[in-house]
C-alpha cells in the first residue's frame, strides 16, 4: 500500500495517478485490426443503410478504421446523386478508429474502384464493401472468433468471406469427417460481397493486377473454358466486375478464401447464418433490384450458439480443404439469373412470380389455354 501511495504522490507532478496494479494487469487488445473500405457513388440511401449497420456492429476493443471512396458521377444527370451521397458521409460519425474519405475527380467504374483502393495498410485485414451491402451486428465478433482460433491462417488462404455458402462455384461439403470443421471450408470462388482480405494478400493481388495492366493495357484475365463458369462470359460481355480477376488470380497462385455455412451440415439450423447481405440494387451489377437472400432478418442469429457449435467438434477450426477445380461444370448462376434455392425467408412476390411463369409456360404449349381467374383447361383438338 505504501508503494502505491508513493507512486501516486510522484504521479501528482507528472500525470494523473494510475495504480501500478492496474498498469500491471491491463492487457493490450489482441483482436484483429481491420481497415474497412466502402465503395460508393450515387446510392445515398444504400450507403446510409450500410454505414448504420457498420456503426451498430460490436467491435469490442478492436481498432477498426473506415475509409470511403466516392466515385465521380458518369454524367451531369448523376451529379446531384453524388452530392446526396456526400451529405450522408458528412453527417456520419465513426468512433471505432480513423475515418477518411477519398473523392474521385473522374468516373472510375466498379472494377477500377476496387483496383485503386488502398494499397497498403498497417491493419491486419482489409475489408472491401460495396454500398448496397448490409452487415450483421455480429459480423466482426464471429470473424474475430474464427481468426483467434487460427482458421484464417495458412499461406493459400487470402482471407474470409462474410456471405455464406457458394454463389457460383459449388464446393461439395463433407459433413461427417471429424478431421475438419463441418462449418468452415476453403474455396477459390471470389467473394462477391463482404471479402475480408489479409492485408499482405490484398497487396499481392493488386501487384498482379497492376503488372498485367502495365504490360498489356487491354489485358483480360481469361481462364481455360473448362473451368470458366461464367467468369469468361463476364469479360466477353464487357461487364465491369472484378470477380473474373480474382478467379484468375486464385487459379494461377493456388489461392482460396475461407467460407462458411452453418445450415448445410447441421440440421439444428432452420435458416442459414448471414454475416452480410447484398441488397442487389440498381447500379453497375444490376439493372433492377433483385430480391434474393437480402432480407435484413437474415442478419439476426444467435451468436453464442454459432460460437459454441464452431468449437464443439474435433478439428473444429480446421477448414475443409479445397481439392481441385471441377471441369466443365455449370455455374450456379444461369444466364438469366440465379438458379440456387431461394432463401426460406423469401417473399410472397417471388412465389407469385414463379407461379405466373409456370402458367405462362403451360399456356405456351399446344395442350392448355388460359382461363380467367388464373385457371387453365386442356385444349380440345380436332
């Protein structure tokens, strides 16, 4: 007690007194540090929704910096929309770490916006979010839990994907192998929304993109057609996406990203866990809003249950390894849209749309014709 008192008397003339016992037992924060990069332009309401969800998330003691890149408008018609986006940003308060905004002078487009984001960061991870995303309040805490247990480690693993399961590239899940997790697996499929890159892997990826662009300004990252899925088609059609670049990079350098699915191998999950959703609103990707796996209620789940289940198995945090690229396999996405099962929380509008399609197809045949009131009757021949 005397030593503490003497310490405090000395501190009176230097700085506020803190007991040595407090100094001795205060541990530094060991949570993974993250730089969140947000790409935005003309969707002010979308950005407001994303920023609100980021501010509501639980980061604990972690240092999480936020940097927003605002693309310039394409034309005078969209200039007012960019100003509305800037108004949203200037009203926003971020107190989890540093906050920075970069405004472009010329329109870059989507893929170029990805390529010209931050090159180097002192943070362990770089998360890149487009503005029509929304994150779960638990997204960081579950990512932190997975990181702290070593699941994101490994030289072939570039990071972690916030959206669950497969989107375009189907990876077979082995549910009864006790040597690895039944919830975590590695996949070379690009994380279309919510990628959290290891900082050093993000830098390697950008180095590769820039080297190819410098060597050949018109370079496009085509792959062999037998493993192309839709990635070559996106390039051929001139779509402004960066997923084809990540697909080629992952293939050439044998890289994968950690992904998750709780529902696939666990009957205890009626609905999938979503750490992030994409509202798929009109922009560079979508001509009109697509209602698929983007109900905000999907972001609500029992964090404690998910953590317990992750840690309960033998090989709990050992992800299922990626074996090899399947040849000549059809993408989970058809030419006209998604073909994977619709979320159990889908809208009645989707069901009605499917019903109408079935009726139209039936009426198009030579066997039935429509009857008022949504009915159909068999056509009489002869």
